């Protein structure tokens, strides 16, 4: 059975972390990540692995603020790492007198097992990352078109559909995005879910319209 090893977090600021505790206990944060990680599709399919560093701060109620990426792999893994940190907001136990201006730096390690990734070379992974980055501009052009479709020129949509075909954005891919969004709804992450549903809408598809109407008013 294929097994997905999700995220392992190692806090580099041990002096800071000694003051902090996850509300569910010592191993609570690791369990939280294991239960909530949704490995992004492109990275999973292309064996993209590595470390994303996230910096964030906590207020006295254990709420996360000022979270940002300080070391990137590619945007979809960066966004998943940020999403998980954002979801941990309010789940931290902060001691009295804790300096809430202190930044906690979190190396987030993404690792896959059982997806035929063991034989992948570093060069193949880097090639996949470059391919993803090159295609981001095309993806954004599709999003911008459908966001502003009322201003489209005659025949322009045919060009956009050709770009979608080139990127492999079909109903199967969009359904996977919807399924990820539904998983996030179950996790209580409505913001993350609505981002997935809006992505589908901005690909010119109505597949997510019922979920946008239900969850994203």
C-alpha cells in the first residue's frame, strides 16, 4: 500500500520553542500535521520534495500572525506549508510573559514514500520545478482571462482553451482540486477550500459552482 509521509517539522529556534507547547501535548503538532497535510498534486506526481522555511509569530492567545515563507521550493508547496501553519492558529499554549514579537522559524520538510520517487534524481526534480515555474505565467493568464471574461475579445477564448490543453488542465485535474477543497472543508479550513473552488471557477469551469455557493458566500 502506498504511503504518503507528510510533513516533519523541526524547530530551529529551540530556546523559543522550549517556551511554547501545542495544546494537545508534546507530539500534538506532529499529529496535527500528519492528519491535515494535503500534498499538492504537481509536486506529488513529479516527486518534488524538500524544505520550506516558514517564519511566524504568536500572540498571547496562541494565534498565528505575520506568517511568511523565508525559504521556498515552489509556490504550491510554499502555500501548503503556510496553510498548515495558519490552521495551527489558536492551538498553541503560550506562557505568561512570552515575547509575542519573537519570530519562530519552522523548516517544513516535504517527503514522499511509495510514489516511485526513490529512483528520481535531483536533476529530474529540478527540471520539474523549472517546468512548474515556467507554466505559472500561463496559468495566471488563464485566471486573468476568466476573471475579466466580460472584456474578452472575439476568438480570444479559443486561445485560452489551447493554453489550458497545453497545461493539462482538464476536468479530471479540476475535480482533484475540488476534492482537495472538500478535504479542507472537513479540516475546518474554509479559506483554503474556497481558494481551490475559486481556482476551478477561474479556469472557466462550473464544476465548483455548487461548493462556492454553499461554502464561500
